[in-house]
C-alpha cells in the first residue's frame, strides 16, 4: 500500500451557473476508496500484532448508503474518509520507517488501529438512515 487514496475533492463536480458546488458520491468510487482504506488498515493491523484477524470492511453496501442520506451528512462522511486517509497515510509512513523494529512500533500501531476503528465507526454512523 505505498500509494494512498486520492483527495476527497475527486468527488466534487463543477457547479452550474447560480448553483453551489455539491459533493457527488458515485458509489463505485466510494467503494474503491473504502476498499483502499481497509487495505491500509490491514497493514496497520499487521504492525499492531493483529495480523491473523481479518479487517471487518464494515456494512455491506456502505457506498450505496451514502447516496441515500442528506447531502450535509454525505459531505461529513466524505470528509471523514479523507481524514481517515490522512491519518493512515501519516501513521503508515511512520510505521514503515522502522521495518525491522516491530517491538518499537507495536504500541503506536495499536493506537493507530484503535483510532482507525473509532473514525470508521463514526463515518458508518453518518451513513445510517435517519429515523
């Protein structure tokens, strides 16, 4: 996973005259982004000593759920994906800097893993249907 995800701006479209810019969340692009985040998370799990545990990819149909929620919540979810991406990018860069010293990186990798899980759960919660 040397390449990180594209910035969230890829999900924006050009505004028509007199229209404000809105985020477009094509589910296939979101699905690719979601899969990439989980691939990076799997690498973090290995550094954290959790390599034997599969990384839960979250709810089936998450990208399609994003299309069904209010635009404001979708924008927050997309921002959350960007934030998770940045967190994993910087964290993995640091973890990869000391490849032969796994004992030195175990605690930071476990902390990054917990942060990933919390952030991901928050993004998933944004995509849940409103009551």
